[in-house]
């Protein structure tokens, strides 16, 4: 697993990668199904799917029941979508959650990133230490994604 925190002016991204012994299709099927996000969430904040399609696509909107201290609901919009290669979404605060898949031997390297560079509340996110918290959560999410993907039949 490789990880990095990249903090440069106007570029605010935390990221981590893992190699998964599964096909890109198997991994992407999990990422594109919002009902399965709770199974892979390493932060413990995703409580379940509230609304949205069974399979995400570019422009799709999906609502999630969340909890960070108190319960809340959030609606995300898929802003990047390249089947079996990339998927990303944002909510009202314009943080981008992104997953990128690339071949790695017989498996796939998955890089998850949280980009808060376009958020109007970016400085607030830094003051409450969300970058560091999300970096840890990303690592756990990737481990859970690996477990789910490798347990799924091809």
C-alpha cells in the first residue's frame, strides 16, 4: 500500500493506493453500487443508502445516511465516470471522493483520494483535521474494498 498527503497551494488532496487481486470490473461493481458503500466505508460514517440508482453513472445523484457525531443525510452527484477506470462524486461542500483503477499484474491498483481543493470550506476542513482523519479512513476503506472484491466470485 502506498499513501501520501499532498498539501500545496490550491491543491489539497489526501490519497492512498492498494493492489487488489480481482478484476477491474469486480472492484468497479462495488464502487458503482451505493448500497455497498457502507460495507467498504473505513470511516464508520456511512450508515446506509437513502436514495439513488442501483448503479451509479455520470450525473447520477444518490443520498446517504451518515453519522459523524450526529446523524445527517447527504446527497452526492457523480462528477467523473469512466467504466472500470474512474468514479468520483461530490456533495454540497464540493469535496471530491475519487477512485481510480489501473491494471497491476493479474489484479488492479485502486487509488482513493479525497480532494477538498475546490471546497468553499476548505480551511474549516483543515482546522477540524479532516485531511488527517480522511487519510486514515481511506486506508481502512481500501482494505475493506480489497476484502469485499477478493471475496466476490468473478
